[in-house]
């Protein structure tokens, strides 16, 4: 039996309560009746109050029947568990507004505090905003010749993309698969941008973005083509019967 229920009802002797001790058990039952349950009128509690009486167990059985206990077992501990549940419900109903208010305050406080789950992984314990972390990202960006962004997290994302695409196991084994092929395309020939600017630096950046967008569109078109081919392999299976002089059945 959980001692938390005994503490929840405010039993003054909860710290020394022993469910296996007969006297301690009977004292708790009497305290619940006199202070919370009030099933009997005071005059009818005499048999429960006589905790040393040999007939106390019979009185307790009659008391449980008077409380309309649904417990069918003869174990006193099971009856006590049920009586404690009834007592807790009565306490809550009498002070519902107080408990609801305290619960709301607890929830509001707990939502403001981030849940921290301990981890043995050293990466999970890194402080991404520390000066050492930022300095490490800058050194790595210089090593890989990657332009730095004012936000070090975006720089880290660029480093991640570069490593996964250019420094993966397959690329290291066969570098020719990732090296650009063909002649370099001059930016002067890039057209199609609608924004005009007299600043050559802005125009240069716009052309670079245009080429990057075209590259993404080509990748998208490749994926679409692969999907079409895959669907055709499932849906198209023409069978030719030359005797019939037609395709399919």
C-alpha cells in the first residue's frame, strides 16, 4: 500500500504509520471516520473507538458495509485503500477551487521551465552559444573555405551540408562523382532576373541566386522523372502477340 495516500489525507501519524501493525491500522481507520468520512454518528463509533477490543474486526466489517464498500475481498488492507480513496475525494470536493488554483499555478510554472533530460552523449551537453563553440565553427569554416554567416548556427548548417555531400565515404572513394564537369558558365550570361540594380555587387548576388534556383529546379525535375518511370514500371507492362497483329490483350 502506498503511504502517499495516508499523507494526502493529512493523517498526523503518517510518518510512523505501519500498515502491518494492528493498532496503527485501527487508529487510522478511527481517525478517518472521525475527521473525514463521518459515516457513523458519534454515538455509534464506540466499537471502532475501542481499538483493543477482540470484536473490533467484526465492527470494522460492519463499518465497511455501512460505507457501501465495493471491495469483496476479506483483506483489511484492500478496504483501507478504498476508504483512503473516498477520503481523498471528499477532501478534494470540499476544497476544489483551492486545489484547481494550485494545480493551475504549478502547470504555469512548469511550462516555463525547459525539461532537461540527462545524457551521456557529449554532443548533447554542448553549449552552442559559448565562445569556444563559435570559435570552433569559424576555424572549421576557414578550413573548408566556407563563407561565414553572422549567425554561427547557419554557418554550421552550411558546413554540415558540405561535409555530407562532398566528404562522405562514397565521395572520398570516388571524387570524380562530385566534381563539377564541363566549362564554367559565365555570370554575365545569366538572365531572367526581374529586379534591376545599378550596384554590380547586388547584380552579382542576384545571378548567383538565380543559378542556385535553377539547380534546385533541375533536381526537382529529376525526382519527378524518377517517380514517373517508377510508376510506369508498375502500371505499364505491354505484351505483344504478333499473331494477332496488336499490342496487349
